[in-house]
C-alpha cells in the first residue's frame, strides 16, 4: 500500500483524488483552438474571439475554460461512485489508527 493514501481527504473516494491521466494538449496548444487563444493574446476582446468561434461552428464557451488544461479534463464529468476513503474496506483500518 502507498503511505501517501493517508495524506488524502478521508471524506472523498480514492478515484476522485487520483491525478488524471494525460488526456491531450492544453487548450491553448490544441490545434483546433490555438487561433482563438492567440486572438486573446493579441488583445482582441474575448467577445470578438467568441464570435469568431461561433462563425467557425465551435463552442465559444471554450474560451472561458482554463487554457492550461486539456479540453477532455475540463469536460468529463467525474462521477465519484466509490466509498469515502475512511469507509473503504481496503483503507478504513489505517484511518482509524489516525484517531
């Protein structure tokens, strides 16, 4: 077992706290959206860049997302269906030792 498990939040499941896999380039480097983030960098108002995205049949809300993270990491809904760590049969005994 990894001892760093004890550093995680016991109220959340293990799956919800694991680092996501590499799931694509950051939005600002994604070939599909680079053009629009460059518009913002050049000083064009965000609304003008959003209008250009609508014109190009893309979702303008992309510009409201974090350009440093991939699109997939920001649009996937992370369903947390596991038990909290403190109740997980595999780890509960370790969290009881902390009390």
